[in-house]
């Protein structure tokens, strides 16, 4: 038993999945930081009162950055720039480990400057960045891999799989724990699966005027039920992913035959795109979808990239 546990965490695999996760997670963070600048919220979102919306000095434990450099708009701006630069470095795969560590610490300090601006998805992505800092996510699709090739070094074909597996467990826990914390009856059959109809009519979050769901109420009920099913069944993703290609017995053979895992992932993608289309929740949908890449084996990622390249090549010829 112990040997199997050690073997599981000591697995090696191709670097493609982790590299794609690195790119997409960092891209979402860069876009989020860029949107704050586009909206004219830099540095006001993190600057202390009365200059901005930050809460520096209002808590018992002020941010470290304020203690070192003082609470000011300049400090907030410098920290924001540090976040952007480190996020771009992670995206490019340049000096991944120090860049990822700086990004995690700097983004946490930004959150402490303006606690009301911190979202759950920010914490999830920050944890992902810390895990990526301990990985070889820069083994391909990166500036680092380009420099290695220029120096004539051998291409990295295998990297430790445990960072991807750890991120997979984190993702599963996020969804499963979300289902456990659905306290309102409206999320369950005895509440008529009315939750999404209520949320989609909340003017704080909804993209459309309240009341529009009345004409599609049955569809919102189905969507609520599918959301709960998706979150409650999240733990099944781990065995379904591990036994996708082989093994697991007759039950998993049936799951492969009927493409249960693919259907589950497609449902998750549709749910998040639906959330993005109907609710104003910032980067939540695309932040979570960026982590979906850890659910794909590197072999699957290579097939997908080959397919995309093939389509692009055919388009270029035409």
C-alpha cells in the first residue's frame, strides 16, 4: 500500500499539461490586473483612504508592504506593477520559480491592502501559482525552454506529475465543498431548484434586467439541478481521469465506452460559460476553466494541440 502511494506521487509524465495550466492561469491574472487599469482603478483600488478604497491602517495587522514602505498611492502602484511583471514572467515561463513566488506574495499583499476586493477565485489561483512554482511547468512552451534549446540542451520530456495531481485534487475539492455549502433549500429538489432563477434576477450580479427568467423558469431549474450534480460528483473525476485510458475494472470500462468523463467536463465548461454569459462575476469562470487543464493527460494535450495546428494549417492553405 505504501509503495503504491509513493509510486503515485512519484509518477513522471510529459510537461504539456502543466505548461498549458501555467499559461492560462497567468493569462487570466494578467487580464484581470489589466482590467483594473482599463477601468481607472489603479492605484485607487488599493491606495489608503482618503486617496483610495484600501483599508490600510484599519486592521490590527497591516500589510507588510505598508509597514516597510508606508501606506501611500505610490506603494500601492509599485505593488501592482510588481504583480503585473511577475504574472507576465510566469505566463512567458521566464524565471518561473522566483516569478511565481513573487506573484503569490505580491497578490496576497494587494488583497491585504483592499480586503473587500479579494475573491475566492483569487485565492484558488494564488494557490495554483504556488504549486506551479514547485513544478517544471516551464519545461515547454516557455522562454526557459527556448533558451535551453538555444544552448543545445536536451529537451525535457518528463516532469514530476505530482503538481498536476495536487491541483486536480484542489479543483475537485473546490467544487465538492461548494456543493456541501449550499445551505439554501432553493438548490435542492425540496426548494424547487429555484436558486439560479433567483441569482439570475439579482441586480447586483445579473447581466440582464430582473424578471427575465420567468419565461425560462424550467430551464433554470434544470441548470440548477445540473450544477448540483456537477459539484456533488466532482470526486469521481479523480478515478475517471486516472483510469481514462486503461484499468479500473468493468465499471470504468463502461465509463470509457460511454465517454462519461468527457461528458462531465463538457458539462463543466458549459456551466462556466453560462455563468459568464449571464452573471457579472469577473474572472471567476475563466479562472476556473484555466484549471481544467490539469484534468487532461499530457498525451491528450498533445493531441489537442496537434488538432489545432492541423486546423490552422488547413485554414492557411485555403
